[in-house]
C-alpha cells in the first residue's frame, strides 16, 4: 500500500486563499473579486513562505 503524505503548507495556503476569496467577494462583482482576492492571497503567501 502506498504511503500518503500531507503538505501542511498547501493546506494553510488553500485555507487562507479561500478565506480571502470569501471576504473579497463582498465587494463588486462577487465571482471576479473572490477569484482575485484568493489569487492575491496565494501569491503573497507563496512569497512569504521564504520568510517562515
């Protein structure tokens, strides 16, 4: 049976990007603002990963 591993950083990144998407969708066009907010959060956290 193959081993299953979880990358904790991927889970954190997905959770924060999802939360940012939900909060960002409150303004303007909901779908577009949610997608943009989630993408920006994912990019920022990807760069911030080097500092942690």
